[in-house]
């Protein structure tokens, strides 16, 4: 397996460092900005860290370790992917390319990868660009894309729909329409969201979409901004009339939940129909959450994380009236795309939640009992990959995509 070693944009967080290094950095930062901490202070911090780690440390290992089988080596971050058919994967590259990977064509043939012309123009800066892709739940070859739409200044997370048409020597996105443009715009290059998930409710499909705070953290608490929210839209990109804040004049009707920071994981549990999400916290404080209608997840008022330069944020970690995370991670692992395992291709994994991590450079398998994480397993930590997206394929195997441009199957 060959990995390329391009430099990739980092989410401004400690890179796969050890907790002790992190602690040293924390101590130095605190020392520089707030006066050196006493020995006792450092010990208390160390204890708190150990306790947090103890609560979230991996506890299980798969009997026969699965392997990563690389099916495609690109050059850009693969932000999202989905299956057009059993053998065709549609994928987004963050700088703006939309491609089809044909798994039934030998790797030696150029036609294995098809460029799809006509993808929307994107503002590809920092974490922005062409983001998630999902195949329409009912209409073959129709795809939804999220992306940072270019503004006069900067970009705003948007959602659009188009149809992939095959041509003699390629493919083209036709009948493209932008369905929804959020007001989470600006020149900041961080926290765009924007994972897409579908759920069928009372005979209709609904599209859920995550939006990051765009570094305007206070807006995550405002019902008049799309920043830091999960939205619930119909398949035409319009707010549900039964959305929790739909009747309020001073609120955006699209909002389903609020108080999120940088949500890049969103996955419906096929067994329970619950919607689960993962978001990156500040330094520490990454969260796994069970998404509830109209609930407030706290950011930036509540968090387990701290500022990168040391001081605490907000008013603590939990408070009545706010949803607490089901799990949190200190130090950061930077959760990104995630997917539930419904097949029994790897029997021990059935019913687990697989979460890709960026700075953590591993895939984390979570076993949930109700709304509690009962077991965790760290997978593929030796590969040095930032795992951006995960999805279960039509064949029942789990597929992954990385920031180094790899797409493959776990088997
Ligand atoms: Ca939270």
C-alpha cells in the first residue's frame, strides 16, 4: 500500500500528539499567558486528563484485525462519497472536483475514474470547498452536494441538487440547482459543516445537514443564524413546517438543533432510526451527540474543551436545559464522517458506529448501549491517515476516504 505525503490543511489542533506532550504544551501556554501554574495546578490538570482518558479509552479489540484495501489513490482531500450503484462511487474532492470511481474497471485503465463536468463553483479556502455528496434516496443518478458557495467576500455553506448524465467519454452534472444557501457566510476558512443524512418520517424523506459555526461561535446559540446548527429540509431544500422553530418570527425555520461547533459527522442508526452526530470541539471537547428535535448542544456556552492558548471557554461542561454529549474526547481526535455498521460482513462489528478521525488519524469503533458508549476500539492507527468519510457499501463492506486522497474498503 502506497501513501502519498502531501501537506494537508490541519484543523488547527494538536497533531496526533501524545497526551503528555499536549499537557506540556498546555502548561507552557498557560505559563506564557497567565503566569506559570503551580505544581499542584498541573497535577490537578493531569489528573483531570487521566480521568477523561480513562472514561473514553479503547477497551476492545477485533479478533481478526480487518485491513484497509485501497481502491483509489487521488491527490486531494476526499470529503464525501456515496454509491450510484453497486460498482460506482461518486466522490467529492475538496478543491472542487466531482468524480466517479468505477470499481469494476481495472485500476490499469484510465476509464476507472471519470471526471464529472459541471460541478458548482466553490470557495475552496481552508476547510471550505466541495464538501459532501449523497445520492438521492429515490431518484437514480440524482445527487445532492454541499459546498462553500462563493460570495462577494468569502463563502457560505450551500446545498444543491443535480443529475449525473453519462457522455461518450465522461459525465456531466446537468439540471443543477442550488436549493438552499445558508447565511453562515464570511471569510473565515473554518467550520463549514456539512454532512448530509436522510431519514424517512411519516411517508416523506427529510434531509438533515450540519453547518459549522464559521468561527462566529456566538451565532451557534442564535436562532437567527444558520451557524452551528443541524438543519432539517425537505428534498427541495425547504424547511419543514413542523420543524421546532418554524412558527417563530425571530428564528430560522430550517433549524433542527443548535449549539454545535464543527459538525462533520452525521449518521442515522438504521436499527433505531436515531440521528447521531459528531463535532470537533476546541482543544479537547470533541463530542458524540444524539440529535434531538429543538435541543441545544451548548457551544460555546458549554464545552469540555479549552482555548488553544489555554484559558477555559464558557460556563463549564454541562448545565440543565442543554444536551450533554454522549461521549467526549480530551485530547482531541477530531471526529469527521461516520457510519453505522448494519451488515455482518465483519460479525463483531454489526451494530457498531464507525467514526473517522482527522488529528486522531484512526478509525474509532464505538459500541453503544442505548445512549451510552460501552466499548471503544482504535483501528488503523498505524496507517497515518486522516479519515474524512465512512460509508457502508451496497455489498455490506465498510468504505473509507482520507485527506490523502485514498478511497478504499475495510475487509
Ligand atoms: Ca456540546
